[in-house]
C-alpha cells in the first residue's frame, strides 16, 4: 500500500489512474483545479464515485499556488507523485503560449520546489508527450532522439518541464520517470480531442473537419494500456532519471479512425477536408522497447476495439445526460 499524490487527478488520464490505484489499495490524494478548459462538471463526475472512500482525498487547488501545494504536502508524506496536471492541447496552445509556459513549466517547477522544501523524496512520475519529438520521418521515435525542434508552445512547454525534472534529479537526487504519452483515447476523453469530437459530430449528422488528406498517422493508445504503463512506473525502485515512451507502436491513419467511428456508430461521416493546421505533426510512432524491458509494458487494445469501447461509453453518457435533463 502506497501514499500517492496525483496532480490533475480528476481529468481523463488522472481519473482512470485514480480508479486503478484505489482498486490496488493505495491511499490517493488528488490535486485538481477544475479549470474551464472543458466543463468542470465532467471532471467532478470522474471522481464522484470515490467520495466517501477513506483512501481518497480530494484537494481543489492549483500547482502554481504555493498555498495549494503547502496544503498538499504539509501533513502528508508521499511515496509517489504522479504529475499529470497541465494545460493540454497543441492547437489551443497556439492562442495562449504564456499560459502554457506558466502552468506546464512554472507549475512543474513549483511542484518540484515544494517536494524539496518539505524534505520528501518520493518517486516522481511525470506525464510528458510525444509532441516533444516534433516533425519526424516514419521510423519509430526513440527516447534518445533529439527534442530541440518543438512545433508548438505545448510541445515546448513539455520539453521545458522535462528539463526542470532532470535538473531537479541532478541537484537533489529525486527519482524521476518522464513518460511520453502517444495520443491517448478512450472513455472520459476530453471533448476537444479528435476521436471524441468526431464521434459527437457524426452522431449528430453534422460535418466533421478533417485537416489534411487523411493520411496523417498517430500512434493511438487506449487508456487502459496507458494506465497499465503508468501503474508499472509507480512501482519502480530508485530508477534515477528515465524517459520512457508509452504508445501502442502501431500508427493509424486519420481516415482509418473515421472509418472505425462510422462502423461503431452505424453512420457515415460528412467530411470537409481542410488544410493541415500549424503545430500538428504528420506522424507519430512510439518505439516501446524500453517500456517493455523496464515496465513489462504490453499494449493489447486495437484501434477497432478501443473505438468500440469509446462509442459505448459515449452513448451511455449521452443517455445518462438525457435522463438527468428529463427529470
């Protein structure tokens, strides 16, 4: 049984991790600011099942706030800190680069400082992103590849946060695992992300905007596979500093994703083709050899099965919302 802090624990990935670790018997503290990047009610619903669980403690606060961080660390000693809190999204970062740097870099630094200030030495598991690799050819992205050409403020902020974590490791000895996630999808996914957004529009018989010719590829990775990798990372002992990719290592074309959604929904998409957007990378492809060796990581969910599960969740959530409105 471990004492674990999850920043951003009410979000998409964080809430799934909270579910998994509570099932494992750990004590979980979630720090989340419930911002309005997407409806806070969705994040409240993510953690609502744990209200009343004596092993679950929720603190509403911001990683940039010293008061919030002091509240978290003053009376608790953590074995593991999983740092998921961040401003997310490549395209939104183009509109407000300072916010992304403030939250993702300064917020990470303040978290690191607070850990040191309170004399704690947990394992830090940091959520990085495949976006740090920038534009690359089709070969697999390896952890040793250069990350000095970000295509968006979001990518730059994740590179900066990784650098802050490494500097903290070198100066304080903090054990850090930086996990680079590759296009995570599944139930509870943010509504602004492609699979969720396309699903909603196709279901409503509204047109979808496809940026590019549909041949761009992403290493789509189902949420339960990602959570299995994160859970394994929390169990590492004295790893020093490591960077590990978590993906499926089977890139899928955007056109194929749309076909899967059409099949699961039983509807055809009305596609409006648009030019590629600034900041988007054409391909991502995770080399997961290191994750396999260090974590025993073995993703098992195909894109077809994953989208089927997402659509089941989507339909159930819509039915639940309709029932709530009708009452």
